[in-house]
């Protein structure tokens, strides 16, 4: 084994050990890791804005403070503007809920009759059947109630812990933003000089992919939430803002936001108007918004971005969530971007190699 081969194997081994140690620490300190990753994600998103302010003569610390303050102001504005609308919609919906429940009950009984199922055909009989089942299950219910009561205290502590972490996120993001460039320079300095340039180039490609995807998806999700909400308001269904924001936000998971919009919007339209026309309006509007997103928003804002098939994207999120929970979901897309860039580089190297070209080597 040549000295060069030995050095390469040692470096590869050290790299794998470092990755394994990092994953172990992340799993062992999952709650802390999640807070740190969210703060790092926030700093990563805001860094271009901070760099822009810095290029205009604003100090790095001041620019970082302004960026974090702007995010907090936007969040506060959303809370003050959107949450009252959501609360108003939920209050109004609670008043109409008995009518919807009556329609659902009627639909259920009609379905039972059409299927000729052996179930109570009267609502009072149905309630009596439920009460009998409850009496039979009373010991289990008592045990479950005790478990729920005992979990309330731990849930309260979890809520307090989550609130404290929520406060820490902008603070940590501020300090990460202040030293963002220094951290990058320090990481680059650790790369051996003989291979620094190609590795840095690959990381720039990865950064371009992740930045385009993440910032683009967030922008598109916000636009979709506004468009869905406006359409639902015009159609006149209940919970238009709630369904619009939920469908737009869940757009970051392929097909999920669209599914929520179609199912939820169609149900609200049917229960309120009782006809297929308004259901058609909901489906038509969602189709128009999806077409606008597919042929205009995504090509203009995201472009090819990460270049992942939606099915692969969903699988990546599922695998990340199953392996490492919420932390895995946060890391799924960046890891997919790294793998994609490395695979493309490996394929390019293979096509240029002797194995692919099948050229006779010189003696």
C-alpha cells in the first residue's frame, strides 16, 4: 500500500467517524439539536439579507439584529392579523356546526338504509347504544382518564419547555448570523489545501440548490396560502382562511396541501350549500392555482432547484422522519441535495473514465 493510499484511507476513515459521532450526538441531544437546527435554518435563510445590508455599509451585528427583528415583526403581524380572522372563522363555524352535524347524521342514516346494515335507525336508539357501550367500557375509561390527568402535568412542563426553546431560537439565530461568515471560513480552513478548491466548489453547488429550493418553497407556500384563501372567500365556504393557510403551508409536502384543500374545501362547500356546483367551484379554483404554480411560480421562483422527483422528495422526508424524527425532516432535503451533487459528480467522473470509454490504455 502506497503512502498516498494510506493517507486517503485514513482521511476517509476519519471523515466517516466524524459523521457517525455527529449523528450520535444529534440523536442523544435531540431536543437541543432541534432548537439549534431551527436557529441555523433561520440564520441560513436570513444570511443573504444580512450580507446585502452589510454591503450597504451596515455593521454585521446591526444587520443581523435588523434581520431577526424583521422576522419577529412579520410573525407578530401575522399573529395580530391572521389569528383574529382564524378565531372569528372558528367561532362562526362552531355556530353552524350543529347544522352540519345534522346533515352528516342524515347522510349517515341514508347510507345505512341504502346498504341495509343492521344498525339503529333512530338517533335516540343510537345514543342508547353508545351509552351501553360506555357503561361496559367504564373501567377502561376510568383508567384512561387517570392516565390523561397524569399526563397533563408533563404536558404543561413540555409546553413551558417548548416556549423557552421558541424564545431561544431568534437569540441563537442572531449570534449565528453575526459569526456566519467566520464559521464558513473556519470550516473551509479545515479542508486540506490540495483538495480545497474542488470541495468548496461542490459545496457552492449544494448551497445553490438548497437555497433555491428552501427559499423558493417558502415563497411559493406563502403565495399559495393567499391564493387559496382568496378563492375560498369568494366561493363563500366556511373556514376559508383556515383552509387556505393550511393548504398553502402544507404545499411544502408534495400533494398534501392540494389534498387538504380539495377534501376540506369540498366538504365545507357541500355542507354549506348542499349542491355539487360549489364543490365544483372549489375543485376548479384549486386546479387553477395548481396550474399557475406548476407553469409560472415554480419555474420562475424555484427553477429546477433540487431536481428531485416529488415521489423521491416525499420518500426522503418519510425516511428522515422515521430515522431521526423532526431533526431528520429538517436534514432530509439538504442531505438529498448533497447526495444529488455527489452522484452527478460521480457519474461525470465515470463517463470520463477508462471504464466507460473502453479505450485502450497506453502501455
